[in-house]
C-alpha cells in the first residue's frame, strides 16, 4: 500500500525533558521520525519543551513549538495549526499518555485529528495493566497470576489470594516508576499506596512475583498489511526483578534454542494482533522459567522505546524511521533497507556479532540512596558495545562506562573468599558484575554464582573464561608474554589499561608492545544481514580478527568528532546535540566526518548523522586505534563535554592533530591553580582560594580567606563532592569524612561568594574575534550548580555596565586562552563586583538553549571556526539580539531516590525544560507546567525559612496572600510573618509531634512548599518536609529567589491564557 | 591449527574443535542465529561444509528433540566460537562432544565474517577442511579435484531405503484428518513429516527411487516431494517419476525445496545455481496471491527459472526476486522453494500444510474448479 495522501500536516509529540527512564533515545527516535515524514512531503509540526534536542532544530520540522507537554497547551497548538494527524509513538510514555488525554478529553474529536502509529484503543490496552492482562489471556497467552486494584483495601484483600513476594506495577507509568516488590503486608501497604499515587489513573497491578526468571525482550514491527517482523531479540543478563533499564542486556538472545525462540516470536506476533497495534514498532517483554521454560508475557510498549533505540543501534535497522513511514501507510516491502539499499525492510535483521548494553548510574550524587537495583529504573544513561564475542563486547562496554574501571581484571588483590562478598552477589547493585568476577577468582563455582545471582550460567561461564585467561596473564610480564597470549587477551576484550595493571607497567608500554607484535584491531561493519549482502553504510566496530578489516579509509579530507559517551548527570544530551551540529557543519564544508561514540541513546550514533560511525569506547586506546587507521586531518574534542576534553592532552602527545583551542590552553583553563594565576595576570577578580593537603592546612587557609568556604577535592570534575562550609565544624566534617584529604588528594578551598548572582556566558572565538552567544542570568544565587539553577535569557536584573564588563572580560579571556571554538564562562556578581568562577574551554550545557532562543547555531559556527573559517566569513559579528524572554529550568530525579532534594554546588538534575514568552513569570510558568508536580493557583502554601532568608520572604508571603493563598508556617516563621501583619496558621515541626507538617503534606492540605535549608547540615526536620513534598508531588522551592519567580509564575497562570509561540516567532 | 582451503586458493585458519580428519565439500554459509542442531541434522546439507555467521554456537547445547534426521549430515562445521559450557533446561550434551561423537570435523576461532564475505563475492565453492596443520597448497589441490555439488548424487545417500509409516506423535488420531499422505524422501526433514503427521491420519515415507506406479499403489490422497541435497538437474529418474505422478492426475502434489525444483523441472522449468544460495531464517518471501510477506527459512543453492505456461508464479524472494513458489493452473499442484516446516526458523508458512491437507481432502473439487 502506498503512503496516505489524505494526510498533509502531522503533529509529532516529543518526550520532554530528560528524566530517568526517558532520556536521549527519544530525541533519536523523534528526529528520525520527523526526517522520515518530511522526506515524504508531509508538513511536520513538532512540540517538545526540551531545548537540548536535535528534533527541536528548525531543520527538523516546519514549525517547532518549545511548549509544555500538557493537554491545554497542546489544544492551543492544535487549534493554531490544525494538523490532520498526531504521531504519538516516538515521544516515549510522555507523548503516549498525552495522546490518551487528548483523546479522552475529546480534543482530538473536536479538531478532527487522527492518531497514527497507535490508536487510542491500542494504547489503552497496552498501558492499562488489567486490560492488557485480559487481552493476553483471551489470546491464550500466559501472564503472571494477579489482578488490578484501585485502593489499598482492595489490595490487601487480593493479597490474601496471592503468595508473597507480590509485585506491584502501576498503570501508565514508565521506567518501573512506583512499582516494587512486597515480601509482607506492611511492605505491600507502602508500595501500593505509592503506586496508586504515581499512576496517572490510580491503578496498580498486584501479581505473582517471578523474580529470578530469565527476562527477554523482542522488538517487533507491524504494517498495515499485517506483516510482522522481529527486529531484535534482547536477553537480560540480570534476571526478572531488575528493570530492563537497569539490567545489563545482550543482543541477540543467547540461551534460547530455535524452538524456544520461535515460540517467543509466535507469541510476540499474537500480542501485536491482540493489542491491535496497526503499524509501527513495539517492545514486548517476556519472563522465562529457567527450570522448565515456562514463558510469560510481562508487558508491551506500543511505541518506540529505550530498547528499540538500542535495537536500532544494535542491528542497524532504523526502527523509528521505518515506524514513521509505516504510520503513514507504507508496508514494509515498499521500504528499502537503508544499509544494503538493495533489499527491502521487510526482513529480520541477523547479527554476526554480540551487543552488550550496560547502564550508567549516578548513585554517588545521591548520598543515602540505596544502591539495590529493583523494578524501578534508576540509571541515568547507558553504553553499548559490539564485539565478535560476548567476552569482547562486555569488556568494551565496561571500559566505555568511564567509571574508572577499564574492564574486568587487574584488581590488586585477587583472592577473595566468595562468602565475604556474598551480599554483593545476592543483592543486585551497580557493581555486581565486578563482584561476580572477583568471586570467580575467589573460587566460587558457576552453580553457586547462578544460585546467588539468578544470572544464567552461560553468561557466568563467559566471565569465568575471562578470569581464567587473566590467571594465565598474571604469571607473565610484558617482556615474557607471548604474542599469541597477548593476542588472545585482546580477543577476550582486555584493554591495554587493564593489561598494564596486570603486567605492572604503563598503558603506553602495552600499546608499544602490541604494535611491535603487529597486534591491532580490525574493523567490521554492522550490516543487518551478517554479510549476506553488501553494506552501503560505514557503521563499524573494532575486533581482533586475523583475516579482514572493512574500515576502508578514504583519501578525502576528514575530521573525527569525539562524542560524549554515556549520559550522566552533568554531561547529558546537550553535548550530543553539539556533536551532531559539529558533524552537520563540517559535512556542509565538504569534510568526511567520522563520529566516535558508545552511547546508543544518541543522535550522534545515528549512521546518517556523520559519514562514518565508529561505535567504540571513548578511551585513549580505542581512539588512537581508529586514528591510526583513518589518519584524519583533525580531531575535535570540544563538543562531547569533559570526556573528549580529558583525552586532548594524551592525544596530542601521540601526535594527533587537535582542532580548536590547543590542549595546552585547555589545561590552562581546566587546572584551577594555573587558571587563578591567569586571572591575576589579567587583573580579573576571582574568589580568593587556596589548597590544603591536611586538616591543619585547611584551617590555616580558612583563617585567611574566612568563612563561608566552598570546598572540593582537586581531582574531581563536574562539581563532584563540592560542598559549602559555613564554619570550622563543617570544614572538619567535610575533610575528615567526605573526602579524606591527603597529600595525594588535596582539597581546593575557595572563598564562597554569598548572595552573589550567577551568570553563564557562552562565546565563540576564531582566535582573533570573539562573539558572545548569550548571557544567562541565574535565578538561584551562586552556590547552586549552574546546571541546577533556572536561567533567564536575556538577563533581567543586571545593569548594563555589569553586562558590558562581562562582555569585555569574556573577550579578554578568550584572547588570553587563544580560544578557537566555544568557551563557557561562569561569573558571580556580588555587591556590584564581577568575579570569574570558572572557564570551560568547550561547548557547554547552555549552548543548545541559547541557540534555540536566538536562532544562532553556535555549535555549527564553532565547528566551522575550528575548520579555519573566521567569524566574519561566517557572518557572526555581534552578540545576537534576544526577542522575548526565555527561561531554562532543571528537572530533578529526587522522586526516584527519595533523599533530601536541596540544591548545592554539586549538580543533581537530569534534564531541563525551556519556556519562552513575553514576561519572566509567563516563561517560568511554562517551565513548571509540565512537571509532575503542577504549580497551584489556589490553596495553602507552607513556609519555613532560615533566619537569613526571613526578611526576604515577607514580600513573597504578601504576594501569595494577595493571590488568595492561605499561609501555613512553622512556629518561628509564623511569628515572624504575623509580626508584619500576615495571617498565618502555625503547624508543628515533625519533631514536635502529630499533627505535624508531614501529616498535612500527606493529607494533601499543602499545595506549595517554600523551605530554605538552614545553612549547615540540614536538620532532619527540614529533610522530612522536603522529602514529603517530593514523595507526594507537592511543588516545592528551596531558595528565596526561586520562590520569587514562582510567585510571578503563579500570577501569570492565574491571569489565565498562556500564549503559545512557534520558535521562529522569536527569531 | 586447523585449516580451510578454498578452490580459489584462499586460506582460513582456526582451531580444530570436532572430529579429526581431512575432507572436501562445498563451502556455504548460514545466517541463522539459532537452530544449529537442526542445521547439522538437515539431510539437505549432506556433503557441505557449513559456516555459521553467528559467532557463538553451542550456547544451549544439543538435545534429543531438535533433530531433523537420525544423524548429522554436514561434513564440516565452521564457527567463530564454540561454547565451553551450555545452558538450557532441554540441553543434554555440549556441541563439541556431539561433533566428536558424530565424527564431524569442526573448526572454531575462524574469522567467519571474512569467510562469508569471500563466498558472497566469489560464490559458493569447493573447499578442503583439515583439522591438522596441513600444507595449504596440498589442501587447495584436493579441493580442486573434489567432485562439485553437481557431480555427486547425494540423494542416494540420504534417502530411506525402506518405506516406513510415521507413528503420528503427540496429536490424537481422531483430531487428524482421514487422509493418507505419501512423502517421497529425497532427504526429508523430520519436521515436514511431523507437520503432516499432526494433520493427516496416515503418513507413509517412501524411498526416492520408488516408481510412480509403486507410489500410486499406496492410494495416496496427497503426495509430498521432499527437500533434499544437491543439484536437481542430475536427478533424472526423480524428475521422470514426478512427471508420471503429475500426468496421473490422481491426487494433489506438494513440493518443498528440492521437491519444488523437481516438480518445476518435470513441468518444463529450468534450474540454475545461485551464486551463494539462500541459507538462513530471515528471508522475506512475498505471496503474490495475497500480497502477504512471510519471513521464511531457506536452504537452497539452486533455484528455478523460466516457469512454463502451465503454472503460475505464487511466491518470490524480496531480496533478489528469485522464484520461491508456484502452482499449477489446472491441477492441485503447488510447491515452495523455502521451508514451511521451518525448524529452524519462523513459523509464518505452517499454513501451507493446512492448504495441502484441504486439497488432499477434496481433490476432485479442485480438479473440477480448475477446469
Ligand atoms: N511479575 C513479575 N515478577 C518479577 N519481576 C517483574 C514482574 N513484572 C515485572 N517485573 C520486573 O519489573 C520491571 C519493570 O516492569 P515493567 O512493567 O516493564 O515497568 P515499565 O513498564 O515501567 O518498564 C521489569 O523489567 C521486570 O524485571
Ligand atoms: N567561589 C564561589 N562562590 C559561590 N559559589 C560558587 C563559587 N565557586 C563555585 N560556585 C558555585 O558552584 C557551582 C559549581 O562550581 P563550578 O566551578 O562551576 O564546578 P563545575 O566545574 O562542576 O561547573 C557553580 O555553578 C556556582 O554556583
Ligand atoms: Mg512500560
Ligand atoms: Mg560550572
């Protein structure tokens, strides 16, 4: 069937900000879908409030709306654009749920808009746990025993008919949100209550637990002709009970015989038909009993998902793109297979390599959070690696993670009685694979390990083989080791770094030895068909094979762009956005662009973003190997965040041509001590600072700088382990407990600029001229990480003379650091004086936001500058004028960790949203609108602030009164506000006994919480309040400035009508 | 150090992991990711050296159920990595031991992708496989003087010598149709007989060299010409027999793989050798009558062309447009080049057996309607 001609305009819904369970993969699927639809000549309207996405680029859609993803706003956009159809299947759970709301509320009917990709009915069946269960049973497919409940009472009575442990799974949530296992009644109460709260429809499924069974996923596609194909099978290394998003996963399935696999395939096809997903891709999860093969259907997601993004990268089959084309009526046989060009898309990819995905967690940023992995996903990113064997792939994946572990092996002390780490084996946790490996060395048997971990013996055996080879390596050294053994080590995936540890030598020595023996990797292609047909797209991975390399380097002028590696807090999608733009720009200039990255959730690893894709770890070893083969004219390290930047020096030492700002100047900016001297030399103000190698020294430094202080270990990046010390006891505590200072690990101590206003500036320089891209004024005071503060563009309170000072200092710095490309400067303004906090000689988190707001593609311009063009040639001669007001607000994952959500100098947010309007209040309101905890326009506000903030809170409290809110406060604050004549209802602190504020929050009596931390280590009282707010989705602010704009936002919300704007209306 | 030497002089090295010895055969590759035991025991692979493109083989071991005949038929097995340990509740023995016990030369640690690409470029060719560190030139020489696939009649080796009845398997006979199907065994896979046995009350398997008369004396309601190894063109007797069976107009005939080719040749089509064949479980076949696409299991190195006017084309391969099935315009005769019985592979085409039984139940109707 050809494409539909009755459709002209299609609205694509994005997935919004990056949150746990819904990350960059949906930018990948969304931008692919948009591209596919435009290719077909449809007018594409896009809505997504995440500015750091390729899909929100002007090139992706005819009109882009960076607007909140809520029904009332969508209705406005629909009314304005009158699309014929909505594609809700490429924007994750967000888009899917939004589509359901639009359908239920009759908006779709009113405007005659059709859902394509998945019908309302199909979505309901797939996402409503009960409907799904019933549908499966009707289709004769087995599901876990259990049933749906709408209240705690129901749950408790149902529980009597089930046997513990019982699994609780809410409807219409993602990433296992609100799900959990209950081993006894009181646990059940807790999990069910939370599950009911988190489910948008307040339903949870209680079912028999099959924890410990094997977990599988199939990625399935169906077209209008009812043709169904399986794109990829995925086997979870970790058993049922650990969310697939938190599991190490492997493609293809490894331990199913053809009989079992085909049965699963048959079931998947029946699921598709039963649920009635007419076109597009779906993800179906199965549980299999390892003892008898009994199989159960766990769930289906009637949309492209995290796993389908992974499957696309793992197979080379572009699921989202094809899904979009099927949605407009094509059948699979009418679409070509992009990779072979000659064969159609109506086939099932077959692999001749193994793919391993490992999640990346950030628990270290959430002290106190339990690291046990459960049915609720908590990883913030992932890496994927390809190898010819599982052993090779898993080793590559581990070193791609950038967690200081260049692979399995090389541990100092080997022998470790399994019993000692039994708990680490039985309790699923981020480091479990390392524990298993050590337990094997310690003599644990595969049977024991399988019993303790629930991991299939086949996988454990692979790890055992790696361990056995390590034993053979350990009795050798670099001189004695034979070429054969060394080669086998490489075939087993051992990195040079790990071998260096084993041989007690340096990585470069291992590399030298390797090259001396002529042992270097070959590159094989990902071609969807195991070489049966010729691959037209160069999508490669490294492996150690004797016979043949398919790298086929060209003689063209070429440049390598280093990606950012796995997403993690502090280094997210913004950097992938910049890498993609670098690729686009350099292709425009006629370069062959070679991308290196290992993150499957990215657009940069889409095989048509660059000319050539190497899906490889971003380690020195792996990058050098590629450089040796490709011999590029330049390597770009500025766009992928800290990851490539940290490689710059070492690459330069190996004679690799680095484009843009030189490694020397990068070091000058990155090394805080050297940089301080630069600032002094330029007579630029900066916080006084010192360094301490011992507690005594720290106190001495503190003496002459004076409290409060900002302290951080010298070796960390991304604001890790930074803290503010208000007095000696803070400092002592920090140094003794937090970082354990030592001569090897000194702490940097800065004067903490109190009540200072913070600015973020992004600029681009060609070595001669420097142009400011934008100046962002933070709403929160300095002391809250730039990535966690709300920013306003253009600045709204700063005087012109300060701004001019900012401009000239920025240009001064660019010149002094010989910046070629992008530069980010963070400033603080205290009592009208300007201080420089730091310079990042690279693309920053705020570049995409500024580009969206101003329409100036900073990253592209920077890339061209690095290629030798001047800003004048590129026509960027002055700072872009900003139309309207643009606010960037962070999104936090506290609801997943349930720890104190206060903000500080260490970044905690996973993503951001953008709001654009005429006023700050309106723009800010837009950023808050689509958050899970919606801003109230009426009700009760609870206020409890520290003494320093009390004066500042008065006007805020007044304004809230004026807006009709009731005020509630803890005693101190209550008295204070009463004293200025404000009616306030006092309420107990938690410590003062029931009924206290905690009860009030739980009872839903509070609509907004304003609570500023009392400076020092937080009192458990405050903590209880804030965690309560997070748990029960009550909006909260922890800073006075935040409260101030919040009031503005509420005011504009009450005034009704938020206007929607297409992005270009601001350009 | 084991060696594979190809007739064009190309050498691939690996490690011996099965029985020891030296032998020659046609080197082909299979792109299926599962089903190695079915492949090893599929008589259609008789005399061939099979390279598996998926690197890990033996993960789930071998068992007594997933066999397509009494013993393995491939003569050499080339893989990237053989699992040291298998894991599956049905697994009974590891693959390496199985290869030893059935005296199959296995070679692992081979760059199977490079080998596959070579065959894709140069076409399937003869090779000589040695589990020893033999002299490559000698092996090349041996490969060159080995018989080609078209010079040796493998059907004689794989076909049963005595007729036998299929016991029926799990399904109760009441729930099966009261028809008698005769399977002409050119190297039939058990799954074909199983599929028939699940539907027909009586299934008789007869040797390939049986005459048409002998076959018809069994009073069949339907005749199935099975899959099998080698080049159809050299099976003159079988083609003649097929011709007689067609002309007899006694009952519906269903051809699968080699059976499809034999029927085609009997009806006047031509067969030719594909460059490197279709061997895998992911081949898209389009049914031209319904426009439905089926993902199918393939194992053939030859294909039909120039179909006579008496038949109409019903299935094509969407990858290369080759003929995958036809039916007779007048008679209840149809055939497919691929494997509806799957094993290994997707079950999308099982319905063809239902179709065959329907025809067997009321052939006259179809003759009538066809006229
Ligand atoms: N009945 C069950 N017994 C044990 N574990 C389960 C069961 N159902 C689901 N799980 C686990 O919970 C995880 C999340 O469940 P799922 O329904 O996929 O949540 P989501 O739809 O939010 O991804 C699954 O990946 C699986 O590991
Ligand atoms: N001297 C200081 N006074 C006040 N706040 C500071 C000071 N130095 C840093 N900060 C705060 O800490 C945050 C993180 O510090 P920064 O040097 O930017 O680390 P990172 O490299 O992680 O961005 C800044 O965004 C700022 O809010
Ligand atoms: Mg789900
Ligand atoms: Mg910073």
